[in-house]
């Protein structure tokens, strides 16, 4: 990557940060300038004291200088500490905002991208680079701070060393008079620049092993991330123990892929090449120390300035050199950080391609919404097989639709298209005769209450889980829980609707059972009170009594909504107006239960008989 490309990428990163936390920049600029300039002020004052001690030795002047030095140094230290504290606070806030930048992007992605492996890979690459050593967006902040600090340090150093170059050696000093020649200044500055460059190149080469190694550790890091959290993930805890998976699989994998094991490349680099480059950087710097001492002391020896100025110039030149080194190092790091920023931007630049319409769905009190699938086919992005083929179906208003079929026949995919998590690759889905793409996405989504098979509840109070928001109507939430069959919720939840679910965020949280969770999820769908109610395997986790209760109350639960539900329990489908039978991505049959069982060769009949036989055997 070229230097200019890297500057452009880092500039873009600063721009992003500026938009989310401008105060960080103010705090860093102020703090870096004060930190960089303070040593020069102390240095200058100390030089004046030494000068007076070595020259006039006037106690009054010395006393005044010492008092002034103590006062100024005290004020600067105080200011420096306050600004560092402020910077620390702003940096911590920026750190939280870093996660927000990625989280907001993740949540605003088209579902299709969110669900895709490519987007996940980019996201996990960017976050792992960040975890590895803050590379990417976070490093851009560190580099900004270094650039500001080093420029302020260089300016301060130049300001204090100019008098040294201007101080003339008397002609009587003989051979040392050549130090007055402007060439000597050019030579010293040139040497300083070369040494700074070589030293920062060596440091960069040494540290470069970390960045180069980031790629090779990705898999090991992913494993560690996954398996470390595995211990905390309660859903996996039982299987982990029963099959001793931790011992037999996780540990073996973790040992094999451990990025820091003795035989790993990073450890080998650290022992060899990495250490050599770092040592090289220090040795070159030591060479410059000698040259600075020679130059400053020879000029003083020849009578250009006094003892106090020697202290000032030596100190200033060292600070100047360290400023130049920091600047070089920051510029070199901008290049190495560039490729990590590219990954982060690749993720942040994923564009939403779903067409966002502008029509409103006009919230109709009469719920007169009709959906039609017209010749809809679909295949998942990056795959070649159609999982839905030429689906044609109209949902009459207020109808109850059941969807049955074998695993993998496309039932859930059909629901995903209906809710517009994906768009069809062929055909159209129409709402009241208009392509659903033409409606505002938020408006369209608000028409559906869905209980997915793998629904998730959150570690939040029960009421907030049901309502999906922080301020809600308690009566409506209670009513929804009752309708969903969670009649004894008051006994289970000690603080009523304020009882937190699960213990992730609160020790008093209640760990609900699978069946209770399913009832809460149904209550959540009811609370939303959308015109379409979709239930994907709504009773899978319920006991037979609860299941019977739900079906008894089914009509009441659904009310005047259009209802679609996927179920493997065919007996429950009898309640529906229409049953759609999916097979290998196609609707192969549709009708009422009575109509479908009459078709002896139909898929429905086979499914029905298989279930009937199973129950007969069990009885
Ligand atoms: P069902 O709900 O009938 O069990 P699905 O609609 O979940 O079936 O799946 C239909 C087919 O689509 C299956 O072959 C499944 O493997 C595939 N599929 C489901 N989700 C994805 C996905 N995100 N990416 C690729 N293929 C998928």
C-alpha cells in the first residue's frame, strides 16, 4: 500500500471518529500539546538557574528563578494531569463508541448481508484485528495522538535549539570555528533525520511481525473466542459435560492452534528477528547521543554559550530527536494500519441493496390486507439451488393458513420472504396488489408478528421482553401473557413484569423453561398486535396440556388477524382454513384437511399416516 493511500484511509478513519466523538480530538490535542511542551519549559528554566549559578551567582536572582520554576512546573504538571484525565475519559468513551460503530452497521445491514458468511468474515476479521493489538479504527486514534504529540514536540525542540545554532564561536577559538558554518547545522540535522529514519524503520520492522502475524492467528483467535465463551454459554454446557467435549475436542484444538505456543511463528520471531530489529533501533539511537554531546559540548568549549545553555540544548536536541522518531514511527504505522482499515471499511461499506420503497402501508383499522405470492422463486445468496420454486398463493383476508412439509422443504424460507427478510430472485410478492418492495420497509415489517422457531428472548425485564420497548402498557402486557397461556406468570415472576429474565445481567433474573419462553414469545407477538400473525412451530417446546390449551384458545389468540403457522403436528392443522403442503421448495398441495387426506398419493396423506401410525404404535 502506498503512503498516500494509507494517509487517505487513516484520514477517513479520523473523519468517522470526528463524527462520533469530536471531544476526543479536542482533549487529545490539548493534552498532547501541554505534555510535549512542558518539558521544554522546565528545561529552559533549569538552564537559566544553572547559568546564574555558574555566572553571576546572585542569590536574589537564583531564588526568584527557583521559585518561578517550581511554580510554573507545578502549574504545568497540574494542567497535564487534568488534561490526561480528560483524555482518558474521552478515550474510554471512544472505546465504547467503537463497538457502537460496528453494532449500528450490523443492525442496519440488509438481513441478507447480515446472514451471509462473507459479511460475518469481514466483521470477525475487523474485530479480531482490533482485539489482536487494536489494529484498524482504534489504531487510527492512537496514531492521531502520536502525530499531534510528535509535531508539538518537534516544534518545541526547534524553538529551543535555534539559539544554539545562532550562537557564534569567537574567531579566536581556532579550529573549532568551523562549527559556526551553516553546513555544520545541516550536517547535524541531516544526521538526526537519518538516524531517526533508520531507528523508526528498525522499530517498524520489529513490530511489523505482530501485524503480519495477525492473519496467521485469525483461526486460533476465532477458536479461542468461541471455545472460551463456550464455557459461559449455558445452552451448550450440558452437552459439553455429557460428551466431555472440552477435554476431547476443545483442548486439542486450542493447543494445536494456540498462536502463542513455543513452536509458533510469533514466539520464534520474538526470539530472533524481532528482537534484532528492536536492538538495532536502540543502537542507532545511541550513536546519535554521542554526536549530540560532541556538537553541543564543543561549541560550549569554544565559548559560544555557557553551562546553562548546554543543559538546555542537550535536553532540547534529545526531545527533538525523540519527536522526529515518534513522527517517523507514526507515519510508518499509518501504512501498516492501512490494510487493517481496508478490512474495517470493506465491512462498513457493505451497501444495502434492498429496494426501499416510499409507500406507506396505511395502518388500516379493518386489517384488510391481502398478500399474494406470484410465481415466486428463491435461492439463498451464494448458493445455486432454488429452495423455493414458482410459489403461487393468495392469503385471503383473515384466513388461517397452515404450512406443512418435511424438513428442508422451504417452509421457513417462505416465511422469511413473506416478512421481507429476503427478496425473491424471481416473481413478486404483493400486498393489496402492490409489490411489497414499493412500501416503506419499516411500515411493511410492522404488519407482521412472528414467533420464529429459534426465537430469542433478552436478558431484560419480562414486561420489556413482551412489549419490545422500555415504556409499555402493563395491562396490555399482562393480557398478552394470559392469552399466550402463561396464566401462572405471577407465581413464577417474583417482581411481576419487572422481573428480569435470565441471570446474564442480573443475579435476581429468572431462568424460564423452554415452554415458558415460548409462551412469552407468543405474548410478544400478541402485544405487537400486527395484522399478520406468524407462528413457526409455536408449540414445539410446550407440554401436551399447554399445547392443547393454546390450540383451544387459538381462534381467540389470532382474533381477526390473518394467521400463518408452520407445524409438524398435523392434528393442529385441522383448525385451519387452508393447508399448504411444501415439498422440495414447491407447494405441491393445498386445501382443507378433509380435502387433502382424500388424495391417497399426496404428500399430506403420507405425512398424516406416518404420524397416525406413530401415535397408534405409542398407544
Ligand atoms: P424448512 O423450514 O422446511 O425445514 P428451510 O426453509 O429452513 O426448510 O430450508 C430450506 C432449504 O434452504 C434447506 O435446504 C436449507 O438447508 C436451506 N437454507 C436455509 N437457510 C439457509 C441459508 N441461510 N443459506 C443457505 N441455505 C439455507
